[in-house]
């Protein structure tokens, strides 16, 4: 069984049920519509030269076309390479090069298409109509958004082989790490997902987290669509718009990061919304503070549970609905083994670095043998996080020992940021520190010594050209030489 098989099973049970609703563009696809479009675009990509095991970068915002193309690649047994849509051109190229990816699909990028020529052999540009595309270049093809496809080409056959995904993460090593997650690992994650233990008939799920992130990819997209859930998606992250969508579409389930919980709660306290449809949800990306958990529960009578996981582990630890403790990241999910290793390298039953073993962990880091040897040992994976366990076998996140910051649920490699900043000619030296921030969890402080007098606004704009928005320092302090 593969991921497409899950979707095909829904055609019999949920053919006319809403699968995806794009609120921003007023588009709704039933499960039959979705499947027909997957086949249509799979056929197009195949005719355009995409083959089995070929890596294809997806540099896209959350959208219906993004989801369709992801599934189309899985149908062809190509390899989806999920690139953060907030990345700068430098970071996109780094992802493509580090993963040996020569094909990319993108939409609405803030750079000229020819700037990818040195990195990509084939570029697909998404357009609303063919009239919007006037480039004559064999290296560039156009994908037209058209969801009125009733596809019935019996010549398009699905291979029984399994493929894999490539996602990207950071461990504080100074470089992006391409993570290989097999399709079987993702499927095992779907089987262990919390949806399998819930009544899913009436679930209406809101998708606002970016699907290039493992948390959203597994819990917010692949698992719900595998089980016949209706997904409402939007790229509007203003709190009042999100809350209006929850109210209008009667959302029952939320997947959030603590930053979003915080801003939504503040908006709820200022304005009246009818949010009675909300039942529960799960929070990941950062530590979910107890006071935030309590405030949300008191305001909405809705339980948000703390989730825990890494890109490399296809979220492995999660609270159980009828057996949970606020503040805990939960008990081990079925099929997961854990070890706590203390600073002396010995097993410790109470606190230590968490090592995980399961059928859901990464195959390896691509082209990074040093990291593979250091963090993967005989099927066990080193999370780099200090975790504690109580007498009831509940686990608690203490801290990370990686040189990273967690900004609004996104991982920032502090070594990478410092290295990039120090490459500017006007920078004499750079020192980064991290402060706790109530909204973002971590706030990066950049202490700069300059070779010349440059305004802070100009410095920030320089940084913005090479660093994704979530990596930018929250404050720049300039010191004299």
C-alpha cells in the first residue's frame, strides 16, 4: 500500500465529499475532483519528462495546486523535495544543490527565472493561463492552474514501488541538512497518527501551517486526506481572518504552533467570535507553555495537546486524548522505542538526550556521512534534545543542546546565520545571542561591530536578501570597534 492507495479508497466512500476548500481563491474540490486532477497533472508531468525516482523541488505556498502536484509526483513515484516558501534565492539554491535536485516547480517568486539557470536543469512555472506565459526556452515549462479536469486516461499506470520524500532541517551545524524520509516511514506515521483513534466523519480541519514542514505534511495534510477529512486552507495568517474562517466553516480541529495560539487568544479576548465548533487540536514546533494551554482551554473549552517530533522522526511522541498531562509531550506512540542518555553516555531512566528508534525515522541525511555517523546508530536516532520522564512514563521537553533557535515554530541554525552575516564586507565581527520571547519563543539578538557606518535599516535589508524572514535577528545592536 502507498499514499495514493489511501486516497483511492476514499473515492468509494467519500467521492462527492469536500476534500479541499481554498478560502482565499474560493475553490472547492471533492475527493473525486481531487483525484481526477492528480491524474491529470501526473500525466502532464510525465509527458514533460518527469520520471520515477527523479527529484522535483516544490517551492510553493500552501495551495490546492501545491497539494495536487505533490500527490501527482507520488503517483509517478518521483521524489517530492519540499522547499520552504519563505526561502531566499540563496537558500533555494542551497536546498537544490545539497539534495542533488535539478528540477523545480515554483510560483510567485521574488527573483528572475534566469537566476535559477545555474542550479536547475528544468524549471516549471505555475500560471493562471497560457497568456501569462511568454517565455520561449526549452529549459522552462508552464503549468496552468485548471481544476475542471475529468480525467480518464487508462494508459497512465501507477507503479507499485514506493518512493521517498526530501525535507530540510537544521541541527546547528551551519548548513541545511536534506532529510530522506521513505514513503513507508510516512505511511507508518499516518497509521500512528491521532486521527486513527478519533471519529473522523465530521472533522473539518484548518490548514494554515506550511506543508513543507513535517508536522503540517503528516498531521495536517496526508493523514486527513487519507481518512476522508475535509481540509479548509488559507494563506491569510492575520488572527481575525483565521478566526472568521473557523467561525464561518465551523472548523472542528486545529493544528497550530504556540505563536499562533498566542495571537489567536489575544484576538479572541478583544472580539466576539462563535467558535463553538472547535473540539480539540494539537500544538507543535515549540514548547507549549502551561499558562497558554490553560488560557486557551478556559476561553474555548477546547483541548490543545502538546506534540513533539522532528523532521527526522515524523513526529514520534504525542499525548493521548484520554491519558494526558498538561505540560507533557506525552507517552511514546505505538511502535516507538526511546532511550535517555546522560552526559556520561550512560542510560538514564529519568533525564538525558533522547534517542528514538521506530519505523518512522529518517533513512539518512543525504550527502552528509559525518552527520549520519554522529546521529544515527544501528537504527537509533539522536534527537539532540534533553528530555525527562516521570514515574508514569510521561515525557517532558527540557531543552535542546543543538546550536539552534526556535522562532515561531521554525528552526534557525545560529551558526548558519552568523556565517552568512560575517560574509558582508561591512561586518567586522558578529555575535548572536538568544532571548526568550513570549510571542516567538526565541528572539535572536545580533551584536555587530562594523567596518563602516551603515544605517540599521540598510543592514536589515542586506540580511533580508539572503536570510528567510524567520532567521532575521529580532534586534541588531551595533558596537564600536
